[in-house]
């Protein structure tokens, strides 16, 4: 009798601990890589280089545009929409003449489920960065940079739990875009990550405790049947 009470108490204690264990939203990781597809305008005709770190374009006048990939995973919490930086934009120039051109690019993003062996979905969208009057003359830099996401926005293949996804951005000029400083700090291309879930996901440790508690109660039921 004492043994049965001990087993019952242990099972109930485990279930109680599971109920009070901290719960956390699933932290999905995201990465993004950028590719330059083409360059148009009077300042085109230079060199395009795409690699794992991102992409660069060097104009004939000596303006260098760098689109940096986000190689180190960021994280997204379910139920907390995130405006994420999915690409860095840098501009450096030695051109004394105003340099004007447009860079057409694609962003490839990925979202990965947090648990071991979790699945990954991908997303991609296109955009155009416009560089107008970029120059360095008399010790000062000049020019403007703007961005428009042109789409189409394509998500998949793959399905993640909690309805987690990249959200398409409107084709409105400079939407979710931070302009870089010429020969200065980098700017950024943004995207929205969100989900249609509002509840937290139990941590694996909580799920384990629940399993132990249920197993303990099941063991008690079997002992009672056999006695």
C-alpha cells in the first residue's frame, strides 16, 4: 500500500512539475542570401560577383555596391511578429562623376524549425535598388539610394508548424528599407516574419515530464488490475 502511494505521489508530482515548468515560444531560426541578377542604367556595364557571402557590383566609374547575406541565423518567436534584417546594403565610391544605375536582385530566405531534425521552408522575392548621382568629390559624398520590392513573393516548398512564414512586402518605395550612407554606414533590406499561432509551444523538457507523469498513472492502473 505504501509503495502504491509512493508511485501515485511521484506521478502526480511529475505532472505538477510539468504544469509549473516554464513554457517558451518556439524559436525558429532564419537566414537569407542575396543574388544580383542584372544592372541597368547609364552606370551599368561593370562587374557582378555573387558568392555565399552575398553579392557585389562594381560600376565602370568605381562605385561598389555590396549586398551582404545574413549567414548567421537570427531567431523568431511564435506569436511575436519580427521585422527582420535580411540583407545589408553598402555603397562605396571614388567616382568624381555622378554615377546612376539600378541593381535588380533576389533575396532567398529560410526558416528552420527549432527542434532537432526540424524542417525548413524557403521564400524568395525580387527587388530593385536605385542608385542616383553617387559620387565622391571635393572630400564629400553625394547621391541617393532607394529600394522597391518588385516580387513575386514565392514561399515554399515545405511546411512548418504554427503557421510560421515570411510575409510579402508591398511594392511601395522604401518599404522596410534603410538607406546606406555613401562611403559610410550600411543600410538594410527588411522582411516580416510572423505566424498565425498565438499560443506557446511546450519545451521538450515539459513534454518529457508529461510523458513520465502519464506513464506513472498508467503503471498504477495496471497494478490495480493485476491485484
